[in-house]
């Protein structure tokens, strides 16, 4: 996925790059959800809860 190179997206790009260095690649869907959090369209807690529900952890 190509993340637009803006000041606001630098942190997201840094996280994706750090994860890739550790051989842990983030899906495009997940990156889109992180961008929603960054834009204020969703809270971190909402995203965390969705992930926990998706993977069956309460």
C-alpha cells in the first residue's frame, strides 16, 4: 500500500516501516483503519476492540 507522504502520515509510515523490519507486515485494511484513527474518524479503543473481537479475545 502506498501511504501519501504528508506530515500527518509520517508516524503511520514509521510504524509500518518498523513492523516490516521485524518481518511483521501490516495489511492494507489495517493501515486504513489506523489512518481513520489518525484522522479522528475512529478512536484507538474502538479499533482495539474490533481487533480483539476479530481474533476472539475479550
